[in-house]
C-alpha cells in the first residue's frame, strides 16, 4: 500500500461499481491498482493524466534529508 493524491475529481467504474475520488485528497492504494487506474485514465482523458500522484515517496525523502 502507498499514499496517492488525486489530481482531479474523477469517477472510475470498477467491477460494475462507481468509485469516486476527490481532488487533493490522499488515498491509501495498492501501487498496482493506482498504476492501472492511471493507465485507464490516460486513455480516456490524457489531458488530465495522471489522476493519482504518489505522495509517500516525498514524505520519506523529506525525512531522510533531515
């Protein structure tokens, strides 16, 4: 699991169910799932891609720099 921030308001259809994500909200997601959703989003709306940006790498780097 990793932390991702949604870059825009987006709705994905996953297994027949709508899944909503709100802009600038952090979500704990499986890395593979986030990559798959970003790939789907790039196909349908490349101008908004990527939909999810990983944020926990930045936090770890900031801690390591201290």
